[in-house]
C-alpha cells in the first residue's frame, strides 16, 4: 500500500544577523533569518506536514502549536522525527522526499548538495531518494521581493 502526501510552508525573511537561518537542518550563513516560533526551518516543516498528511495524521499546527512555549526555537528535525514516528506507529515507512523551494534569498543552488545530505540524514533515507529543487517567482509578489520563501514537499509512504 502507498500513500502520497504534500506539504507547503511559508516563512517571512527578517534582517536579523544573530538569529540562525535554518534550511533542511543546516545553518546557512546570512544576515537574514526566517521568522518563526520554532527554528523556522521551512523545508523541514513542509516535509513534516507532507508525512502527516500522507498518514492521515493532521498537520504540524495540531501537533506542534506555535502558542506552546515548549516549541519556541525548537529544532525542526525533532518535528520531522515526531511525524515519522507517528506514521511508523500506523505501519508507514518513508520511500522518498521531493521538495521545491521558491525564493530568491538564500540561493539554494550553491548549497543544494549540503541541504540534500542533511535532509537525507534527518529522514534516514539514501541521498538518491531525497530531492531539493529550486525556482523563483520571476520577481513577482512577496517572494519576488525576497520578503520570504515558500517550500512545497511531496513524499511517498509505503507499508
Ligand atoms: Zn513553518
């Protein structure tokens, strides 16, 4: 049996040199950071939401409410691990992950391999089963003005 899931997440970029900018568990060098209650790792949030969705387990807002102080600055790899373990309780195992990042800052291409390796480690999959693609909004709208980024994730579960 297979189940496909998709997740989407947006985070606003803020000029805050002392807040780490986290992407797929990697601290990216930047004077900017993503605004958020947890560590605001937009890739990991989209992946966690896709896993929960495929397993019929709701969304990360239900499991990790941003009103709960315990989740403040939380490492988002823990959110992905929790989503995977909830799915595993129902017998589901992750097959692959495919992400599309939409944004102009930070640029993904120079760090893509590092992000893919980190994401592969977090979800315990071989590198070839984890993909991170990047595009821009061609200068249109809030994403084109680098006010934030958007990530879409698609994942497959099997049992
Ligand atoms: Zn998020």
